[in-house]
C-alpha cells in the first residue's frame, strides 16, 4: 500500500473530531463497549479506511458481556 497524501494533520484532526459523533452518554461523551455508539463509530472508521484506499478492511464479530447504567429517579 502506498502512503495516501490526504492524511495531513488537518485531516487527522477533523477525522478524530468526527469520532465524537456517536456517544453512549451525551453529557459525559463516552462510548461503552458493545453499545450502538461503539458499533456506529466502528462502521465510520471502516468506511474511512476504505476511502483512504485500504482494500482488506474487515470487521469481525465477537462476544462481549456488557452493561448499561440508568440514573436514579429523583422524587
């Protein structure tokens, strides 16, 4: 694979900002493992890798135990 000249510092900065698009928690900004936000971010990364010219991009399924936290209700 040849180095793609489009990977400038500005490109890298803009792409990492795009990674903030999908979050599990909007206030804290994190993505938990196994969440829809993590899945969508993985899809975005794979698509970007293909756009950069990588031809053997794969996404492998795996089993993951996960959890979800709900804030207590205030009465």
